[in-house]
């Protein structure tokens, strides 16, 4: 049997095939809304800037127009040479102070006891809100010229400038940050205080009764202070947006929360549909090391190399702590790479022969190197996940912020040990280094975690890109937001329901008691009447 195809049939088949190709291309890359305008807000000079920069660069490489706005003093500090990417970086004119406040806050990391910390945070909040208003006025001028954006990407919900600007522009917003208490509460996440330690407790998931009390107090303090932090931006909201809302309410309207975490490291807890884990987003194919560094690595022999880095907070290290580290590293058989502050002169410190000081270290490439044996770290979020990804156990020296909580996960998962950097001795550091290097379980645990971390349906950066582009395509994701923030405290924890059942139980028990008492009285009265009757009869 033969079948002749008419011209109409041929056209129909071609259209069907064409539409099928279009559907096949809707995997988040080919069907992405290209040419979208992404606004990135940077307000601090800390490591969160690196996260925003990498996400911005990746979005720009995918065809989006990305503008990164920041206070002028932050811009001059961070952008010291022409950027080698497609992102447009702009410094917004405003009163200087944001950079100084941010660096002063970071300077408190070396105090240990956090003297005057709240005062420093208040100054940072004040300067951040002032620069946020300056950025808003800058956007107002851009809007008058016809400039439009499709989404706002920011970090650190404790300084919620990004969501405020998104509300002003009438566009969706996304926040990328570590899973702090503020982050999770802002996303509407349940926070099970019985087994999930909040920042900055530094507890393990198995807490004693005393630790649970402290954990609750940390949560209550973080919850209260979130309101204080948000209120610093209320004058912007009331002046430029509406007097009928608040910064805190706007923060809760954030559509997407990109969490720099993964449950290979993070303790298990419930999460929400608009919270997306992207730890490992900065993982890239390792590149060959510079010739001098490669020669240094290879010269280590079987002993290998220890990488020491405290990230961006190496500057300001007290001399006593520096000497403890130098004396310990001088006694190990391994070669040591010492990540030092960029503005530090290597000749100002007497380094042992086996220590190589470097102002900039290609950290992921060094961690990937076959000669790397150990990572001595402060426990920063990115560093911990990079170390796990590259299968390197850790000796952790937490200072402040999220360090203690990250390190608690490192210890809890068996990836390494923890020391108090403020009180440790040379002998204690040496013992910790030798203990981790000589105990096979640490390497085995980090190897297993690395395999799990790598076994994902999509790479973390691709996942982050898909969700940001998904947000852009649909102009917001309100269907993923929880109602938790609109429910009063007593209703959220079902205190009204519990009170109802307690009342019902009280009524039932009260009724039973009354019935029993009445029955008892009747029995006693009947007995007394019978006894009286018997006496009369006698």
C-alpha cells in the first residue's frame, strides 16, 4: 500500500518537527529569556562580593546584561583594574563611610570577645542604609532615562538593600548567602531548635539541655535583631515606596533564596521550595599552577603540602598568633603555602624555609593538586566546600561570623578538627595537624562526602543559573513563598489549638471530677441513711 503526501501534509510535518525542536530546546539554556537586565547590588567589601561577582559573570556569559552597582568607596576598593568580564561595574556617588564601616566590622574578628561589636554593626547599618538610598536615587535617574531591570540579585539579608530596591523598581529579587538564622527565617524556613544549631552557636546537632537553652536564646536574639537591622532601612521604604509597609515585610517577599550550602556538610533540616542549595557553584576545572608554585608543590616529596589560608581576614593577625603558626609550620615535614594579606610585605615576616608566602593563591587549583595533604583554614563557607570537593581534610581555626558553625559541621561530619585560634599553643597545633594527617577516618570521610557532592543531576552553578532565569522568565515566584510570616506567633506554633484541647480536656476532666464527687456524695449519703435507718429499727 502506498501513501502520497500532499503539500499540506508535508508542511504540517515540518511544522510539527520544528515545534518539537523548540520544545527540546526549553531546557533552561536555549529557551532562556536572553538579553534580560540583571541588577547586582554590592554593599560590603567582604567575601560575599566574590559570590556576587562570579554569579554576575556567569549570567553575563549566558547573554544577559549585568550591572553591578556599589557605593563609590567600595567600587574604588574592589575594582582596582579594568575587569576582564562582560559585567558593567558602577560606583554610585555617596558619602564615604560604607567601606570603612565594613572593614571596621571585619577588624573585630581578631578581638575574640567582640568588644563594641554592636556599636560597629550599628555604624555599618547606618552607612549601608545611606548608601542604599544613594543607589536608589541613582536608579531613579536611570529609570528616567528609560533604563529597566528584570531582577535584583543581592546578598546578606541582614542588610536588605536589594529587596528594598527590587520593591521600588517593581521587579523580583533573589538573595544569595549562607544559611544563617536570618536567611532561613526570611525564607520562611522552619527552624527546629531541638536539633538544628543556629548561628553563631557553633553547636553540633546533638545538643545537651544547656546547649538547647543557649540555642533558643541565640534564635530569639537573632529574631529580635533582624527587626532592628531592617528598621535601619525603613526611612527609605517610607520615603520612596510606602508608609504602609516595612523593610522586614519587603524582605519576606524575596522570591528566591540561593543558599551556599549542601547537606553533605550542612546538618539535616527542613527547607522551603524557594530555597535552593548551590554550594560548589564556584567549582571549576582545575588549571595548571604557575611554574614556580608547581615546582614548590613537586619539591614536597611524599610528605606533601599544607595550605594555610584565613581568606580575606589575614590582615590584622596578632603577632602572638602569627608566631604560634610559624613555629608549628617550621616543625612539620610538609611544605606550607601561607596565604597572606595582599598589602603585606613578605620581607616583614621571617618565614621558615619550608613556608612559601603568597599574596594571592589559586586556592581551588592548589586544593586539587595531588600533593595537597591538609587545609588549615578559618572555616569560611566557600573554603569548607572547596576543601570537601577536592577531598582535603581540615584543621579549622574559626574566628567569628559563620566560621564556628561551618567548623561545627566539619567536626560533626568527621572532616577535621577544631582549635581555638586565640588560645592554641604551638604544641596543640602540631598535635592537631599530625592527628588529622595520621588518622585515616578524616580522609575517608572527606572522600565519601566529595563523591556524594559530585553526584548531582546538575552542577550547582547551572542550578543557580536555571533558578535565576526561571525567576526572570516568570516575573516572580510568589507561589513558592510560605505564609509563615503572615501567621501570628500563637497560630504558627498552634498555641491556640493546644489551648483549645487543653480547655476541652480541662472541661472533660472537670466534668468527670464533678460526676465522681457527686456519685461519691450520693454513695456516702445513702450509706449514712441506711445506717441511721438501722439504728432506728434497732
